[in-house]
C-alpha cells in the first residue's frame, strides 16, 4: 500500500496548529468532508489549492508533498 505523504503532512500541520478539520475547511472555503478525504488519502487537492494550503500553514508545497523535512 502506497503511503500518501500529503495526507500525513496535512494532518500533522493541522494538529500542530491546534485546529479542527471544520475550522480548516472554513478558512480554505472547503467542506469538512473534503479535508477528511485529504487526510484519509482518498483525495488530493489540485495545484492551486495545494499552494493555498501551503500558504495557510506558512510552509512549502514540497513539505506538504513529503519531499522535504
């Protein structure tokens, strides 16, 4: 089974910031279900949303994708 690094990184950043899936979804203008799907690894964001998530957490897209520590 392939590990979805984006799912792991997103959940890690969200929990580090101490916010709920619902709050993150509201801040990004998404549904809580979408965030849950990202964190479970069943869906991934498009390129534009990936950049928006990186900016939200003040990190890089490479970090979100598990390409850097």
